[in-house]
C-alpha cells in the first residue's frame, strides 16, 4: 500500500493544471487516489515536499522592470508640463535651463521611485497581514494556517463564512435525500446572483464563499491552476481630488503664460530669436511653469497614504483600500455590532440561573448543550457550552456523533445527530434561538408564554438566552413524526468591554455617533447601552420594516429616514437589514462606518463608506471590508479614526500649500514681468522647487493634531484659502520689490547699499547712498542692483513660501503648534541654503546678453563688486534690465529678507482664523464668544438653575449626540440636519453644560420651543447616568 502523501503512480499530477481530469465527475475515492492522499489528510513532511515542488497557493505576482517604473514617474500631466518647459528651453538653445529642468525632473522621479518603493513594501506587508487563513488536516489533526501554504491533496475544513482558498472537491458520506448541502456563493466568478447548492462529490472554486454548511473538502488545484487563477484581472484607481488640484494649478499657469506673452510682445514690443538668451520673453515663461507646477504632488500623496496606513496597521487596523483612509477621516456615524465590539465576546454561563423545562434538570441541560457543540470550529457559543459541562472531557466516551448541522443565519439553530454507545439508540439535539427551538416543541402552546417571560427576565439583566431541544431518532429537524422536547434555557452573559464607555465618550468628542446594531433582543441592547452610557433609543428592526410597508411613517409622525437617523440603535437585526440601515443614512448625507464579522455582513460592509471587519471576522467579511481589525474592541476603531484624520490633515495641508504656492509664484513673477518688465533666472526657481520638494515630503511624516470633527474634501475651501494665502504672499513680495527698487527707505533709514533702479537715482548720485560709484554709468549700476535685487527676492520668496507650511498644517497659532522634527529640519536646511545663495549669488550667472556681455568684474576699494564695461559699447537706456536675469550676491540684504518674511508671516495666522470663520471650517463659528460664555456659565453651578438650551437654526433643543439628533424630549430643526453641498456635513463642535432640570422640565422646554417629543419603545425607560447628569449641546 502506498504511504500517505507519496506521489501517485499514475493519473493526475497534484500540482499540474489537470484540464484532462474533471474532478466534478469522478468519485471521491478516485480523486483521493489520483492525488495520493487519505481522508485524514497529508503529513507535514509530504505537504512540505509538495509545497516545494508546486509552489505556494497564490497567483504569480506581476513584476515591473525597475527602469520602466522609473520612467513611469515622468508620464503624468504635471511631468508633461515640465517636459514642455524643457523642450522650450532646448528649442531656444538655452542649454543651461534645459539641464536644470531635466535635472529637476529626474531628481523628482528618483525621489518618487525611492519613496514609493518603500511605500510599496509597506503595502505588501499590509497585504500579507490580510492573507486568508484556513483549517487544514495535517497529521490527522485540524490546524489553522495561511491559505498560501496549502497544496494539492490537502483536506480542508470549510464552514459558513469561509472563502474557499483553492479548487476543492466536497467530501462526505454517500449522498442521500436527507443530506444538507453547502451553499456556495460563486457570484465573483460566474456572476450567479444566488448561492449554489453543493452536495457530496461536487466541486467548489477558489474565491467563492461558503454561505451555509460545513464540510471537509479535498484540494485538487492551487494558485494559477485554479479556476479563479486563470480568470484573474488587476484593478486600479486614482485620486480625483488631487487630480482636480493639479488641473487648477495647470490652468492658472496657462492663464499667466497667455497674459505674459501678450504683454511682452504687445506692450513692450520684444523680439525673439533662437540662441542662448536671445528670447528672454519665452525663457521667462520657464519661471512660471517650473515654479508653479506641484511636481511632487503624486509622491507626497502616495507616501502620506502609505506611511499612514502602516501606522494604522501598528495600532491594529489594517487598510485594505487606500481611499478608505480619507473616508474614515470623514466618518460621522459608526454602526457597531454589540458582541465582540462593544462587549468582550467572552461568554459565560450563569449556572445559578439555568432554566430547565419539561422535567429536565440543570445537569442534563448542560450535558445536552455540550453534546450539541462542535468545538472543532471554535465557535464562541460551542466552546462555552462545552466548557460549562463539568464532565466535558469524558462525555464523548459514551456517544458517537453521526451528523452535525452547522448554524446559519436563516434557520438560527444547530443540530447534532448522535448515537448512545450503551443502548445504540439515536437521538437529535438542537440549540439556537429560543423562539426557534420552542416553536418545534410538541407542547409549544403550553410553555411558550413561560419561556418568553423567562427570556424577558434574562434580557432585563443583560443575558442572552439559548434554547436547547431533544428529539428521539434520526432525520432532519422537521422530519415527519419528530417529537421535540424543549429542554430549557441557558443564560449567556457577555460583559461590556472595560474601555467601551470611555471609547464611546471619545467618539462623541470626535463628532462620531455610535449606533448599536445587534441581533440580540431589544431589552438586552437597552441594558448594554445603559451600562455603556449610550443613548437608549433602540428600536426593534421590525419597526423599521413596518414603517417601510406602511407608507414611510412611524406612528404617523416620523419618516423612516428620521427614525434611522435619530435612533441610537436597532435590535433583533438580521445581516440583510444592515444594508438598509447604511443606505438610509447615506441618503441623509452621512459618512457611514459599519462593523461586521459574518459572510452575510459582506453586502453592508461593501455598501458602507467604511466597512470594518472586526477581530475574528470570517474571510468573506474581511474580503469585503475596507479596514480589517486585528484587535478586538471599539477603541481600535477610534484610534484608527484619529490616525486617519491625521493622514487627512497632512494631505489637506499639502493641498492648501500647493494651491497657495502656485498662485504665489504665478502672480508674483507674472506681475513683476507685466508691470515692470522684470525677469527672473530659471536656476533660482529650480532650486526653489527642489527645496520645496524636500519640505513637502517631510509633511508626509509631520506631527499633526487631528481635527475634532469629521473631515471631508471641501475643494472650494481649499482653493479659497490657498488663493488668499498666495495673493497675500504675492503682496509681500511686490511691496518688498517696490520699497527696495523704487524707494530709498532701506539705504536712508538702515544704511544698506541701494538697490534702487529708478533713473533719477542712477543719474544723480547725490540722491543715492555713498556706496554709489560716481564714475559708473547708469546702465552698469542698474545691472548690478537688478542682479542683487533678484537675490533678495529669491530669498524672501523662499523663506515666506516655505514658512507657509507651518500655517496650513494647524488650525491654531503656527508658532505654538509644534511641527514634526523632519518638517523643521527640511525648512531650516532649505532656508540656510537659500540664504547662502542670496548672500554670495552666482557671480553674475546667467551672463547678460548683447552689449552687457562685455562686462567683467573689478574689485573696488569699498569692497563692492560693480560691473564696468571693458569696451565702448553702452546699452540703450531702459533695455538692459529687460534682457538680463543675472544674480549677484547681496549679503547685507539677507537679514532684510528674514525680517521682512517674519513680519508678513505674522499676518498669516489672523488671515487663517478669519477665513476659518468665513468658511466655518471645523465649526469655528460654533466656538464664538457666546458659546464661550455658555461654557463659563455651565461651569458655574450658581448660575445653572435650569437646563441650558441653545437656539440653533430657529429651534431650541437639548442635543445629546454629535449628529444633532434630539434626546428623548426634543428633535433637531431641519437646519440642523441640513448638510453641506460639497461632500459631507459641516463638522459641529460639541459643548458640555451641566444640567439640573428634571425630565419633566426638559419636556416642557421642548414643548415651548414647538418641538414634538420623540416617540419610541423606550418611553419611560430609566435614563443613563450620563443622560441624567449632563446635557450635550450642539452649536
């Protein structure tokens, strides 16, 4: 006989693409022989040999040649604009500028290549953490392992909620008419909308999902040889927001190019011919193109997201879809499961409260609960029932399991068919929802009311009830002649997590409303909510369904949408109802997060803006989710939201900075060219771009404070603020130019050498500072001063522009809100370099064209470095400045640039705060002096004799949650529920105020304001300590 795991002597190759073998038509015995395996699975040694021979169970990774990847960074709209600039330079025979622009392109591509390679490694690490697991029989024992390690011939345990990790053949006894089939969802592969029934001997394909049932399955194809592997395709996506920002920048640059060309060739009658420096008008366009294009944008965006995703993974939240980071930052409603998220999911049986019926005792009830459990799958209820029976270790010595029917959400029960070894008698045990079990009891009409009363008693104390039933003989649960006996109720307690109450408080502070969505009874949900300090307005899901069927009104008053929005949760929910809840909230313009763990949660997880697969979720739920949690509890979600908001803050900072710098460069140098016929060298703009790129990449690692309210992309706000910043900085540069070049303030008041280029100052030295060399011709003086003025302007543009980062990165004072170390290092490193360039210049580079090309440097006794003509050629007055862009150091003016930039920087924070007020960013108008007065009044117990209400949008209300939903005594005004038209609602700042008013006083205040009291099933329910002791207010 062949040893288990040895290669078969003939037939199918375990690792090959067995297209010539139809495993759906051959018998199980033939399949096992072809694959060389027994029903108890491979040995570890044999599996290792097959893994080495046939490779891992995954699709071949698509690898791109590194050079092709590098070239790809030069193939995007922003790079195209730079390439046009380089082409323009080479056409004009301006080789130096061509080399500079090409160098900038290659440098940016290199930075992108290196940074995004690191980001790719981080993403691959995240993908590895999301790798599906599976249960495999090795050496005759079930073990959990990565699906990538399974090989042809492995025996898998596939159950409800699992994604089938390979092509498999379903094992089992010979099929009969009572066989319960597996339900396999193949929609992702074949497009079939309904699950397909799979019986013993059938096959299931890799990538499909088990919707019901539990079986051992034989792997016959893995990796590329699977049905899914042969049909796989790649999907990619882009970020629309940054694309729009880039487009606006390009349009702005294009507009200024048209203006400059029109003015230069029209008003100033310039000519243009090929040759280095012979077409300064077109050469000066390079300044606008190179300086205005946010060439680092793709790199900054991808690196920020990748690094942020890695940080989220370290906190226990793995990002499966990068754009989900932005959506999580904007999430304002979280629909959370109770079990395992709000509670510990550590069930325990209260032995003192066991409730046996029909003559059974506590011991028998626990014994039957133990025998009906399948601990192989490690389901929480099965494990706790097994461990609760005192003699669990020996119980199976007297019984044999003949068949096990696993749980599914439709039937809501499990059933075991067993045989008593002593008597040979067979019997069935059922456990599940009490209503399902008691309904089948032969005396259901007699005991149902007693059972329901006991269930309510359990629920009032926060206990879940589990029903256990017994029937003699074999067959299905509803086989003809079956006489079920209701054995009793087992109370299960799942305590709230120790940190959940504090976490829910943090959610409210961050502007997130937590709605409990549970399959448990309403009373259990209410009791859990009371313990956690949540709202008690929890409805049965049937109320929502009834409202939909009754024309959309609840009790003839509230609409279905209002019911869902105002509810604190829903109980007795089936997974398919979660989809409807999410859909309604999204129609109310909310950014919705939904937690889930089961296969039937997948549609809701996909529908939600942020689908969150909780710790221990099925493969199907993990595959549908955007965020996968590796740790239990709600606190992980809140930490992930805070992390996502930090990432969003970094991207918003960069977006505002990008818009501001594009407008600043275009307007500053565009206006100087148009108004003063003044040119700027390309080399300084390239250096400015290089230094800015470093600072922008540092932003991806910056230390930021997350927004206190949900974030969203408000492009109007971003463009408005960015344009205002850009124009303000343009004004600072224009005023500096005018004071330095058209006035004598600095030389007369401070004693600096003059940069004034007016003809009166140049031709009458007596009016100038003593440093003027009388013998020097006016043209020479103007040339020197213009070259030094460029150093000054470059230094000021560099300092003030990059310092804008510290303003855009925070909502508070830019000097007090500490940035990250890398941000400071990038700023000061860049500005030290720019100051050195401004101080020492480039010795007159780029050399002037025409007559000025005859100049050479001569050292004077006063230490200045003026230029003298070595020939008799003298340029025509008024033309030499037009045709020069040379740079000469102006060391004394470096201090002026720093002081000037600092003084104008002081005005940026007030502008930011004013714009925040105008645009109501982060609900800044809610933090008004009136709101501050209310807070002070709330803190003074002598002035709070009645409940404080705030008039908002025309209706008074006592708002107790972050969405502006009313408490049990009031409703929000329509204005409060209105949402911004951009993407998501404006954030609302919450304020706390102490309250001494009784419930009656609050109801009277609400009635006086004309607001109808909220109705619900919880009227008269005891209020939580939080609700009794304080009142939340939304302003």
